């Protein structure tokens, strides 16, 4: 890898570089042999967000559905799955969705959960 950086004239900041570690934080993501997952520090910040309580904090009235939606959003943001490298021997699935305003797609694989 270092040879590749040298060949492409990529400058590395040696003070920010870590070698021979089992896991590390890169651009806010924890990278380990398990895969890529969201840094726990980011999750803690989201979990500690208070519900909006002022007109300035939210422009719509707060009812039970608003609180439920806010709680659901916090839960989904903190339950990010671990991303792993694809298994090239397994089939890929392309899931598509479209509306009058947007088009989206996700390429993924179905894998058995091991827990």
C-alpha cells in the first residue's frame, strides 16, 4: 500500500497515520476485521439529542406522532448495520425505487446472520 501511495505521489501525514492496529477510526467510521461501522461517539451524540420543545426548535406542532417520528429517527440513525466486503461467490441483488421526484437503487447481498 505504501508503494502505491508513493507511485501516485500521494502525501501521507505520518502524525495522523497508524500502523499495526486491529481497528481504527477513519472519517468517523470504525474499521475492523468485522467490517465498517459507525463510531460509537457519533451514536452517543444522536441518542442524547433532546426532543424539540420550542417554536424555534420546530416549525410544526408537536403531537404524539411527532415525538414518535423523532424517536424513530434517532433509533434508525444509531442502529446502522456493519458494512462488510461483498462475497464474490454469492449472488447480488439490485433493489430499485422511483417516484415522480427521485430514483434510487441499492446493490446488496442476502447473508445469514451469525448471532
